C-alpha cells in the first residue's frame, strides 16, 4: 500500500509518485541505531529513518514484532503524511522518534485493514 503510492504535495498541489527502493541497516553505514528506508519521490532519493528501539518498544507493548514489510509501510505512511502536510519535498532525510514510528505503524495498519480485500 505504501511501497508505491502517489501523494499530493501541499504547497505545489502537484502529484508526486513515491516508490520504495531499499532498506539499509544504518549501524553499518552511518553508525546510527536505526534502519533507513530509501524512497524515490518524484525521481529524488528520500530516506525515512526508523529507530531500532521502536522494534523493542512495540514488542514490549504488544507482544508482536515489526516485520520488514510492515516497517516499509510505516516509512511510506510517514512519507505520504509529510508530503501532504507540507513537511515534504526539499529534504533528503526524515528521522522519526520511537513514538512517531509507533503512531505511523498504528495509522498504516488501520488504513491497510480498511482496504477491501
């Protein structure tokens, strides 16, 4: 659902095509305790960074795990929200907090569940 989507940029009112490209463990590349999700947004590289602690906190709260595919949905949901709210275009990297990650997880799951099968 949020691996390949279109969002309307709040300021330009233009449709922007967003496509998920890759997942990189940031510990090895940036020495950060995070996972980076790369999207192409209108042809430009944009990274959404989720903190590793979010996986631990989610497991602690729910007993469930964040799978790789769910993490992509979280990052994509955040990116779509950022573009449509006006935080969007112009930045190359967005770093989420644990709470932001879990909020976007809940929102993404609700939207996915609302979609017809």
